């Protein structure tokens, strides 16, 4: 098969990493693969061995026209059978390109239960006939799209995000080395991973952690993820106001998430909305006790192998974190969590599902 992937950029993020993992596996299986990004190359990005074309779109009508023309030229030269698109802008642009490339099969992928408001849902609904399949990363996101009338139930399905269980595997020696490097002795380390954006609800996390630290001074919190702008500034101000400096570390953008997870004792996700968060799946693969808000596909991912609480409730989140710190079953639960990921959410199995879906969709494509 000839498969072109389209997404906004290859900047650091869960969607981008998932697309690269899938594209590289398709390439390794003998398929011809190309990645097309809408934006220029990012400052920080995931590397890949797959060929990448950047359309360099800017916020101007002329740039959009030039980018569309370039996309048509690139895709006509590559001659994909499948144009596999991701997130709102990639999905809509891919559908519009279908008008110039009528023989290509467009597959739209939904990575979040919150793809936008009524305007975006209207755009999805109006362009839905141009998409052969719409596939969400979790059942919750699939139902949201159908309920919003953004797609038809008969052409919508879900395939879970996959986790690289080999990369995210516990290593006791690495754990000891990173904890020593970070100056950790008897502290209990909570790790949160994700960009400093409203969806991750760091307000809720910091309020909860302040309660946890007040009850048990062993608790420390590491936050790995980049952030800029007013929201990130307010979050950092909140941390200062709650006098969390000594127990909170802002780690910024990190490529060594597996090592950080090894060093941590537990993982916390405080999101207000999600699709199927990769960082949570990676924590489960690393045998970590997890506390997460039950948004998007979190319940589908965690099952009975972690603690799920209501979003936006700092008191409930804090109590769950305290219970995990006192639990004698953390290690047992962690082992069960890794087994769950390996058996149900392994990236190789996810690639198998996508490959089968490609074949099925092409067989029925007119």
C-alpha cells in the first residue's frame, strides 16, 4: 500500500508521536509511506526515518493557496492510495484535497473528545462525505463525534492508541541512577507529563498536590512538559502562592520520559478532557501506580489497574493520591498494569489493527 499521513506538525506531543510510530511500522512492513505536515519544521520535534514534507502554511490566504497547491503536487507525485489525516486541521485539509485527488481514500482520525465547538463540528459534518472512514482513538471520542452529528455511525470506528512496551519497560538500575541524579532519597515522587495547557488542568493538580504535601511532606511533584503564554504563567504563579517551590519541580520539555517514569513512584493525570493519553499508557507500561481523572478514553485504558476520579475536584484527587502513597499494593497493581498494556495496547498490535482497517477500507472504496 501507499500511505500518506497528514497532521499539523511533528512538534512534541502525543498525536505526533503516535503518527510517527504508526508510519514507521507501516514502512517497516514494506508499505510506501510519506508524512505531510501543515506547518514549518518545529523547534522541538520527534525525529523519524520516514520522508517528511512540510507545507509551511502561515496565517494568510495566499499561504493557504500556495500550501494547498504544494500538497496537491506532492501527493500526485507520491500517488497514495490512502491519505490518513489527524486532528481537526489535518482532517479538514485532507478532505478538501480529496476534491483534487478523487481516487485517494481519506481516513480521518479523532484524537480527543473535545475537537472543538459547534463551528468545527459543522465543518466536520459538511465535509464528512469526503472522508471514507472516521476513526477515533477511544470509544468516548467516537461516541462524541457521532452524537454531535459530525460523522455517520456506519462509517465511524475506533482504534486505541498504542504504547511501545519495549521502550517503556522498568529498569531498576536506571531508576536508581535518575533518583540519585535528581537528589531523591526517601521522597515519594509524583510525575505528571503533558504540555502546560488548559486541557491538562494544572490548576486542579496543584491544588490537590498542596493538600497531599500538607499531609505528607515526603511528597514531591515533577511536572514534565513545555508551556508558554498566560495560562502557563498563571500556573507557575499558583505554585508560588501555595508555597510549593521546595516540593515542586518544573522539568520543562523532556525526551527522557521513560527514565523519569522509572524514577517516579506514581503518576498523576489531572486533565479536564482527553482522547487516550499516551503518557498515562506509558506510566502503566512502566508499572506505576496511577491516579487519573476519568475523561475521554482514560477508563478504557486504565481498567482496574489504577485509580480514576472525577475531573475538576481537587479534594477527591488529593485523597486518591494520599491513598496511593499509603497503599501496600502499589507494586502488585503496577505489574498488573504493565500486563494490561502489553496484552491490550501494544503499539505493534495497534499497527496490526490499522493495517487491517486500511485493507478493509480500500476493498470497499469506490
